[in-house]
């Protein structure tokens, strides 16, 4: 049972004292941290991958806390598409097998993304109908293979330019049209799996109001043209310096379209350690407050719009952020590397519990 606190300050102070010395906690009997998935009827998700799942302790912690998974890599275009155009589903099938064995919902990512432009498709660049046919075949085949097995798909990922000023240029836009590649992707996905919830997914919607506006204008145009968009994914790769209220404001703007909302890739970066001399305690407090706000904004949505809340990684050591310069020691997730819950875990649990 989580103790009720008189104020958020008291709560974050108490949570921090609990988790301030992970080494000591690692020796202490594991606190009975409530499984996150047990605190709400909104699906709690986590990204994972087949390499990480080889560790039984990792798998156990994931299964204890989450009812939904997102493949971090296995169902994307690069690992599926051979240079000769043949499609290889080994990794994707293995991932789906894990999910099936453990009765997990799967949100699949991603069908069309500017960062995955496999050599096969690059080789068809400028080849008109041949390119268009290969694109259609890919989408129908991939979505059709997992028809009825996945809850939803990120159909189009990160369509807006990084600074939010315009749409991205990509192999897809240059061959099929700036927005037509998106219209086609949603059409084929809906055709291949009519019951999958289809998303358009973007990052930095909290940090860049200009990008949020460009993104929402795009979604409205696509909807007006009849695009089969069921939901919006806000990746929520946020950081401890994000202004308070930014997540709340963003969720309000996104929810206005009435579509389902997926907090699709939540992590809360502590930023570059070499440029911030605040104490770890202070950073973890800020991290808890940011995580609390994201969960609060999500839980304040109408239940019909709450698709899922997905963490982008389980333990800090799993984070993609450590691939970035200056982030080698970032700690953006809810669990320490020994599996102990962090202050942000307790902040999220506290908000989830209050419904
Ligand atoms: O494991 C394979 C290896 O067998 C293979 O030989 C090698 C060839 O490059 O790839 C290895 O896989 C790596 C994979 O992560 C492992 O999970 C890929 O190289 C590497 O590119 C891949 O990075 C992922 C990245 O997306 C690109 O797909 C990150 O883990 C993943 O966290 C990141 O996630 C993205 C979201 O999809 C979209 N939003 C941003 C987010 C962070 O970039």
C-alpha cells in the first residue's frame, strides 16, 4: 500500500530518501514495489528487445510490471528487408513468440520511418511504379503477417522536421509524395489489419510548441483527406529541464482531436552530466516530477483515449540514450541497474494509483 503524502514535495522527498542509496537498497530485502500494471487499467508498456530478454532477471522484472511490449528494433524495416527485397521475419516472429508465451499485448513499431531506408528500397529510388508496388507489398505483407496479433502499429514515425518548421524529406516522400506516402501507409495498414489501432508517432511535441503545431496541422489534413489514423503517439523523450506544465499542455492539445493517445516512448533524461553540476538527489527529484506530470496528463485523459503508457526501456543500463555523446551515464528510466525502483517509479506509481 503506498502511503498518502500531504504534498508532492513531501512525497518526492520521501521517495528520494528511499532510493537515494541504491547500493544499500540492493542489499536490503527488495521493497515490495507494486507492479505498475496492477495500479491502473490503462495498459502499461515497455520497449524491449530479444538481446535484453535473454537475461532472466530482466525478463522477470519486465513481466512483473508491464502488460504490453513494443519491439525496440525487431519489427522495423531494416531488420526485415533483405538487400534483394525478400522479407525476413525471424526476429519479428521470435519477438511475437515471446509476447504470446507471456500473454503480452504488442504495440508494433514502425512501418514507415525516415531513419530506416533499407538498401533494397534505396535501389528502387526514382523507379516510379516499381517503388510504389514494393512499398505497397511491404506494408500489406508485414501488417498482414501479424493481423489480429498486435494491438496497434506506429504506421508513420517522425514525419515532421526536427525543428518543427516543415515535413521531413525522405525516400518515401520523394518517391510517393510529401503526404501521399502517409495516406498510402495508413490505407494499406488498415486494409491488412482492420482491427489494429493505427498511429502517427512523433517526438519533442512537449519541448517544441512549433513542432506540435506543425504535427497537429498535418494530422488534421490527413484526417480530412480520409486517412485511417486512430491514434497519436507522443514519444515523450523528455528531460529534467522541460518547463513544468509542458507535458500537461501538450496532452491537452493532442487530445483535442479525439483520437487515442499513446505515451509511446517515455524516458526522462538527466541531461549531460558534464554540463550540470546539480546533485544527483536534485536531478532525481526533478526526474520524478517530470514523470509524475506525464503520467498525470495521461491519466487525466478520458478512458476512451488512453491507449497505453509505454516506457522506452526497463533499467537505466538499457537506455538508447547512452548511445548519444555526453549521455554515456544517463539514468532516464524507472529502475536502477539492479532492478530496484527509482524515485520516478514511486512518483509514477503514486499517480497511477490515484486513478
Ligand atoms: O542487434 C543488431 C545486430 O544483430 C545487427 O548486426 C546490427 C546491425 O546494425 O544491429 C543490431 O541492432 C541494433 C538495435 O538497436 C538493437 O536493439 C541496431 O543496430 C540499432 O540501430 C538499433 O537502435 C534502435 C534505434 O531505434 C534504431 O532502430 C534503438 O535500440 C531504439 O531505442 C531506437 O528507438 C527509436 C524509436 O524507434 C523511435 N524514436 C526514437 C527512438 C530512439 O532513437
